[in-house]
């Protein structure tokens, strides 16, 4: 049997745990795996691109467990009432190759993306940061806001989206969550006075959501929306003014904001900052950018966290996913007793 965690299991687990506590716990697992970065077998995700989106597989292994996530990104899905992103993930035992844990990862991806953003900001934003601007109020936005509050105590938000319904949704969802929210009329107005700027738009295009002249000294930018080839949010000139931090350069140079830059454009890997190998923020006036595209170790961390949290609870089900004959050489033996229980249905030939 394989342990299975579905959407209802995840929502019930979070409700029982408390969302802030869940986010902090998940952040601990993500940070732990960044700190042992060199133990992982890593590769850029395997992507199948189409005109309207992408389907990806994201693998990682620490030598004991192998994990992967299936995920899509289809921005136009919202026009037909579908999610932009859907996902599921698997943890397997490296020694036997047997899958042990299967989970939904649509909600979980939103959670791990948000906690990774907040963790990066813990190392890169100014220590006195109090105000976050958010441009783009789609499916990821509430998770970002709540993670920054749970992990960094950020509760003052300045927000903007070109869609008034998205703004209305965001404000309604966070009404009772302890935020002070200012709805701006433009993205330029939203970033005024912000210590941290999060860009999290969905359209698959090279856009300038944040231009060079919108960003003052000392700001930390959490660039989340640009996450595939041909999709960016930051003006090139802004990247030249800032110090850029990434998860996995081989992937980010293809999919992140730095796809706009030469192959030798200097970046610092986030794990190096977390382990003290390289510095993060070095001055109050420094502009820092976390060029976030999402990486497989974060999904690996999230799957480990979910697996550990559901043990001894009702928040999972055992599913019959694996064939397990008494004699492992006799796979056909599982089928044979059933073959003669029912006479085969024969289709009549058409006249």
C-alpha cells in the first residue's frame, strides 16, 4: 500500500494544525534541505512546452529518498474556469524503488513557493522591513502574504492588480488575517514606500511589471511570476542595478528573470547564503532580487513535511497502487484467478 494525501486531507491537516504554524513548519523543512544542498542529486526540470502552457517533471534525490512533482502552468486556464497550476508529487525509497507517498501538490506548491520566498527575504531583505508591495493578486498572492506574515511578521501590504475582481478576492480572503491593506490604483503607486516588492503575475509573456525607475535603494524584490522561457516581469536595467540570488542557476538562466542576461551574468545561489558560504545583503542601500522559479528540492521538502505530519492521523488514505504478488516472480499469478470467474463478453458482429 502507498500512503495518499488528497486535497481534502491537506486542507483538513492545515485546519487542524493552524495555517501560520503549518507555514513555519514547512519553512523549517525547506531551509533544512537548502542547508544540505550538496547532498542532493539535482537537474533542471523536464519541460514540455506548448502554445498555451507547459507541463513539467521536477525530480530530486538525497540518496535515500527520490521525489518528483508533476506540474503544469497554463495561464489561459482561468478563462475556462480551470486552475493555472495543478500538481501532484511522489516520494520513493531509493533502495527498492518503491513509491511510498503520493500527494496532491496544487495547494502544497503554493505553500512551498510562499515559504521559500519568505525564507529568501529573511536573508536578503533589510532587517527593519515592514511594508510589502504585491503586484499580481492571483492564486499565489494570499499564500505569499500569509507566509511573509508568519515567517517575517510583515502585515502592511500595498497591492495592485489590473483585474478589480482579483483585488476584491484578495482583500476578502485576508480580511480577518491581521493585515493592513492599501489598494493602489497603479503598480507605481503600490511600490511607494515598500521595503519588499513581490511580483507574481501569470501571463506567459516578456512583460515589464517592475521597471528600473520604480525601485529605490535598499529594496528587496521577490520575483515569483517569471518561471518559464519567454516569461519575465523585471526590466533588464533593474537586474543590472541589483544583486541577484537564485535557487539553481542551470534552471533559472533558462526560466527566470536572468534569461534576459548573458550566460555569465553573476548570481549567488540561495543555499550558499543560508549556509554562510557567501554573503546575502551587505548594505542598507543594496537592491537584492530573489529570482524565484521554484526548484525540485522545495517540492522534496514539502513532500517530506506532509509525510511526517500525517503519520498517526486520519489525514491520509492507503491506496492499492503497487502490485505485490506472494512470489515476486509470479506477477501473472495476481491476474490468473480472475480470468475464469466471469465468461468474457463477446461482441456481436455488425450485419
